[in-house]
């Protein structure tokens, strides 16, 4: 039996006999009929989630036992994750369920994007767009927008340091009390 060095009643679950040796995994691609690339859009609970495929159809996906319990360590499903799902051939209803076949990590996602296959450009989600917007501009404004005033101050200081001061209205700094100060006089 595995020796409990970490303590706690859950630490033995991470023992050597439960961990498989990491194998150099190649990225699995959809090669058979019925295998579809999709993006996870909504987690439903109880081992199910909603996913949008490359055609824009929303599908309900059921996670098998491989992706739950101890097997979920390397197969974490979250909103915005890329997956391969398999259609159930034996179901004939309009909203048939699908099965989860593969979950891509962020590294594998980048490899697929760099492969140049046009199908991967169709795999976009609202989650990806929200992440890009928050990185670019989060809408936080600190104080007043006085960029013109600061540009004038920088120009005035640079003129004074180089010794090429030309008195003009642009070099005057207007204080809060309304007084105008020429930086060259300081």
C-alpha cells in the first residue's frame, strides 16, 4: 500500500498506483465520421454540458467515466474549452445527445491553431471574446483625461532642458487658481 506522507484522508488517492506515467501525447484529430470539433459554452452539471460545433449547432454532450472522478485531472472541461464530440448514431431525435471523446489543453489548442486548418478558425466562443476585450481595455479611467495638458508640460520641460526656450502660449502652465506660469521663469 502507498505510504501516506502528505496527511489527510484524500492524499492516498494521488498514490503511485493511480497515476499513469506521462506519455508523449500526440494531438488527436477527428478522423472518423460522426466526430465533431466543438467549443464548450455552458456547464450543466451531472456530467453534462452544452457545446457549439463548427456549423453553429448547439449540442448537449455527456461526459463518460474517463472524464470524471480520478480521470478528470488531465481532462478538465470548462467553458471555452475545445473538445471532440461523437454523435450517437442510435438516437434519431431532433436534439440527440453526444458523447465526449477528447478535451484539448491550452497547449494543444495553440498547436491546432498553428496547423493552418480552416476548421479551427470556426471554433470561437463568447468566452474567448470576453477574455480578449478584458485584456485590451477594461474601461477603467483614473482621474480626469488631461492628456493635452500633460503633453504641453512635457514639451515645456524638454525645451528648458535643451536650452531652446521660446516663450509662447503653449509653454505656459495654468495652475488651478487660474495663474499662468512660464516654466522658463522657474
